[in-house]
C-alpha cells in the first residue's frame, strides 16, 4: 500500500528504516499515553502490511515475510515500551 503513494520508493527504505522507527515511536507513544503493551505490539505487527500489500496475491505469497518482519518490529516496539517505562521510573 505504501508503494501506491510512492511508486519509485526503494524497497529497503521502509523495510530497514521507516518501519523500525515507526515501531519504536509506537512503543514510546503508547507508554506515554499509559496504554497496555499489547497495543504497540499489535500496531507493529501490522506495519509490514504497508509495504508488502499491493494486491491480495502478493499478500498471500508473502505471509511468511509479514510474520517475520512483524515479529521483529513487535520486539522493537515492546523494547521501546519497556525502556520508556524504565526511563520514566528513574526520572
């Protein structure tokens, strides 16, 4: 879906830069808003859909990639959530 808006986008940019940064921001913002840790994890699991899903067929053929990157982004988000929690307790 991201490639519909930016057709000339390099595929490595959202994979290795945009989505990890968004996952970290989701974790920090959800901690700041005092939401449960499940919310940034769920949002981060859906991040790979932004750059995988162009048609339904591509989503079906790349379901393993979606899970792999989604789990990594969820771990980043959970880590940012916990680090924000730790920083808030020591301040």
